[in-house]
């Protein structure tokens, strides 16, 4: 074992990753090595195929029992919300497409069932890994985790777990699966560092629930450390410091005290209204993708839902959700959150987000992010689109439902979408089915062509919602999920600010409101800037709302407008970012 005195003799190494779970921890490392199950390949005689299928069914049953046991333990130790993480794992095991394709592969090739299952599972995993959306990409991890467990059961092997840490340690791994994370001994784990992963991985969700500081995406960190090394994990800034010096430890002790004081202020701000010091009431809404997240919206006192991502109803289902099942989901949201608005985004599936039930409709594309997706897909698959629109219209009779189209590139697309909506209204009226005839309809602004023609789009919709994630990467040609150039993704690029301002001016000229629902909206650094530019509403992941409220309650709207004016006059993204940091720093300390 390396003691702290020996550690001080080693040079300090600071590396940066992605801040995933807030907090600061210091301790010795436990290196967790979890390799994939090695799958043997051999031929199966025709008369033994039935036996292989029986083995497969048995492995699925055992895996289901194991996951249900994990769920029970997580619910007991962390709560029902965290246990629901594993609903997705059970859905994988019940996925008839995955099971049927495995059996078909077995019968066709007469190769052992482990190999057949692994081939099909890897095909699904690869499809998810190519998805642009970070949250959906991480769902490929669910399939990988379940697949490894099924393979281990087929081969009669037992997976290594993190449930028996002998001493308090910071866990360092290449990656941590949801099952691994659920098994972590919270009394012994001080923190978590992984080579890969993102903010939306299930391991991170569990870490947050256990209040374990975590930093992910620290590339090759496992190759730089050994068991027993001392490390400091800064889950606030996404920094990991190997062999921290005494002065570094003293500095972080001060930072920790400041952060704890700040978190207490955020807790106090959570239930307070978002009103500036000069009396301006501002609107903060929530982004969600599941109906059961309604409680989060309420607990964080959001002003309704600014973005409900409907593709999650499609992604894990072997069949497209029916009109009735969608209606039930949208109606539940409307009723539970009434009279607050619920903005439902129509289907954002496409080449980068292929649902199992529609996989056959998507051609292989060289650049799916610019291809057959979102509104383009819906305008082509009109019957599928109309099923969703009718469900949304019917739900609008039970609360403040609003509709929003994604990836609109111009007025013709918006007009065609509205024509199909009008057809759906006529169909429902003919049948005597109630809906809100004044349903508000908005357009997402996430393509430069939409931003540049905002004056034209504003004639045909009731509001705009700016999706900054796509808009920024399209504007400055930066793939934000490409590690090699992600550092060039700059929300404060002058082109971004000018585009935001242009959209706001044209929207207000047409007397419609503008919200921002991308990641930029959830960063308190940019909250004053966005409102200063004239944005009417922000929508973000619910846990980010208290920080936004706190900074709004400690600034004046007049100061935010001055900040925006200064930023618009500057040419350097870094200088604009620094300006925002200085503005926010004082307000966040208040």
C-alpha cells in the first residue's frame, strides 16, 4: 500500500474529463477491471438446435431474476426512482426482435447460441453508438450490460462486482455498467472516475443518487494509475488530480467549503420564484422524456414542460406505439401539470435515432445527422405522423398541451406539417372527438436556414424554441461528440449570439415568444446572457433549475441587457465567455 508520505514524492498530475456527479473527494484508488465475456464459436448439429434455444431461454430467465434482484436492492438502498433505471434492462430481455433474430440466426447458421446472440446484440449496440443524442447513445450501454450478463449466464460464469470494497476507495475503471454501479458499496466508495462515459450514463445517475463525486471521459486514466495511488476527484469542474500536493489539498478544502455554502443557497432558491432584483418575472421550464418524470418537474417547481421528447415512446418498443398509448401518455402529462404548459415535440426519429419498430424505413446514410430524420421522416411517413398528431390533439382537451416540430428548415416544411395537422383536426371533428381547437403550434429553430428565415416561419406558428445543441454545431461545423474537435464547440461564438438575437428580434416583431431548450439553457453561466438577448423562456433538465433561479434572483434585467450588449460588440468567443463568467461569479456567490 502507498501511504500519503510516499505519494507526496510523486509528481502531481491534473487531467480533465466530464463533470458527472458533483462533489469533491480524496482517497486511494481501487482499479476496477471488467473485461467483456469471451464468446466461443462452434457449430451445432441440427438435432441440438432445440437444446440451444432452451439454453437461451433459460439464460434470459436467470438474467431477468438477477436484474429484478438488483432492482429490489437499489430500491431499498436508494429509492424507487433509481430502481427504475433497470426497467430498460428488463425491456431488452423482453425485446421480441432481439430474441427472434437470435433464434433465426441460430437456425440459419447452426452456430452456438452465445455467438448468435452476441452478433445480434452487437448490431443493436452499434446502432445506438452512432446516434447523435448523448442520452440515447448511452442506452446502448444498457444493451451491452444485459448482453454481457446473458452471455455470462450462458457460459456459466460469474461477473466481478463492486459490492465488496474492503476499504474506502475511489473507483477507477474504463467504464462502469449500470449493474456494476448499482452494486457499489456506497459506504466504501468515495468517488468514481472512468475513461469513457457521459453525463447521462446510468452509472452517473446512480453516483448522483449516492452523492458520490464522479468524473467520466478521462481518456486513458486507467493506464496512468495503479491500485493504492492517491487521487483527488473534483466533480464540480470535471478535474482529476493524481498525487495532489499539500497546497492543492489545502486549496480544495477551501473550494469544498465554498461549494457547500453555494449548494445550501441553491436548495433555498429551489422553491422560490424566478424574479430578478428589479422585479421581472422570468419563465423556467423543464425538459423531460418520460411520463414518470412529472414528479421532478413539480419538485423543482418548473413552470411546466418546455420539451417533452416523444421518441422515447418508440425507441425501446418492437412495435410503434399506438394512438391510444400515446394519447394516454400525453393526457397524463397534461392533467398532472395543468394549467402549466406541456410542449410536446413531435417525433425526432431518423437515421441517427432508428427505432426498432421503424428500422426498416431508414436507409443507410453516410451522414445521417443531415439526412432522413425528424420532420423529414414524418412528412414522408404521413400515416405514422398522423397517429401521433391525433394523440396529441386528443390530449390537448385535458390540459395545456402545445405542439412543436423539430428540424424545420423552411416555411414549406412547416406549412406541410400544419396541413397534415389540419387533416387530423378534421378527422377528429368528423368523429366528434374533443380537442383544443386553439392548440398552440411552434417550430424548433435548430438549422441555420430556419434561423435566417425566422420572419417567414413566424407567420405560420405560435412560438419558437431554439435547440442550441444542433444549431451551434451546424453554425460552426463542429461535431460536439467528436473528442478531437469538441473543444471547438463554442456557445459564445459571435455567430451564435448574432443568430440568437436575430431569431428573437424577428419573433418579437411577429409578437410570438422564444424559448431555448438546448444545453446552453441549462448552464447558469449563460442564463443572464440569454435573457439579456431577449429570450422569453428557458427549458432545462429539472435538477439544473435551482442554479438558474439563484442567479436570476441575484441580478437585474437591466444588467443582463447590458451584458448582452457588451457581448454582441465583442469578437472573441473566449472573451465573451470570460465576460459571462465574471458576471455570473458575483451573482452565484450572493
